[in-house]
């Protein structure tokens, strides 16, 4: 079941003014939505049924009925613990509070990411990796750590993968790509200027690209051929950033496992070949 409210929040940045007002109402009154018809929602939001249907399409639903059904299900499974997870850190929090809140936020980020990931997008990503001559991985800041992890994992599966740490090297790397290669870009914001520039260069080269990014209309998502979406809440002390990093690593693990599972026996062979074994002292 699709997470209706999460998808609505994630697409907010690409909505028209009217659609955003409708989305704000739906997000603020989810309990009411399950009992309202599309005409009643239109009346309360001073909009039209067609505007509501377009909003539902933006969120990935066939129409209002499917959206309302998803909201009903979501409200049924989300309990008070989710609300606790979304609480921000406060000045008076004890160590126990911090442990509970940060762990809860990370768990919630993973659950939300699971709702955003499309199996079809994962399958497309696996197919692109399988036929790529060289896989070039890109990332800046905290996302660079995730990019390094992806590159290392693919190397263990005998996939020729390359990554550079500084932007100038990454820009040079992007310029050397061809239509037989693959670019994997990790950028939670989807707006990192360095990543956008590298992607534009690869786009000109005809290089297919996978983006691990947030679910929103951003330069990175617009340029990517396949999107693997991550979710994370914004919060004080950048613990929203921490949660997004956890979600990105989770997507990296999912992608790696899907690639390995496509050719299970061969992957086990390569993993065994790349395992580092220390010689025991006699």
C-alpha cells in the first residue's frame, strides 16, 4: 500500500498554488479525508474535483478513491509511537530521550523510504548496472560516504566502478563517460550544484543515470533516468540530515543486494574471491 500522506508531502514542491492548498488541507485533516467525497473536499478547499484528481495523479494515485483508501490504511497502521518519533530534540531532553528520539527518527525514515521505493525503479537500476561497461559514482559531502560505499560494493561483485573524492576530478570523470557506461548520483537535496553540473555533462554524452535522492522535482531528479527515492524529516540539529544518510545507506544496501541476487551463484563466487582473510599465526 502506498503511503499517501508521505507522497503528498514529498511532491509539494512541484504543485501549483491551487494543488498545494488542497494538499495542505488533506495533510492537516487526514482523519476527515477518509469520510469525505471528492466534491466535499472540493467545496472545503474552494477548488474543483478535477484539481483534486490532478493532485492525486502527482502523488502517484489513479484518483481520489485510491488516495482516500491509502489514507485510511495509513492512519490505521500509524500509532502514537510514530508521533513520538517525529518529536524534535529539546533543551531538557535526557540521554534516554535522545536515544529514543534519534533511533525512532531513523526507523521512521527507513519505513518512509520503503514506501517511496518502487520495485520497477529498482529493477531498471539492476538492469542498467548489469549492462554498464563502467559505473561512475558521484556524491558530495555526507552523500560522498554513501557513494563510496556503493562503489566498493559493486567492485566486490566484479562490476568495474570508479569514484573520485573532489569535484574537479568528478567533473573530469563525468566528461569521460559514454552511452555504454552508467552514472550513479547520490544527492539527498537533489540540488547540489556540483552534482547537477556532472549530470548535465553525462546527459550530453548519452550516459544513463541513476539518482538516489529525495522524492521531489529537483534538478537531479529531472536529469536522472531512474530515481531511487529516500525520505527524511527536517529537524533541529540536522538530525533530519542524519536520518536521510541512514536512508541512503539503506537504499545502497537494497541496490547492492538486488544486483547480487540477479546472478546469485556468480555473485557468491566474486564475494568469496574478494574476501580478505588474515593468515593465522602458527
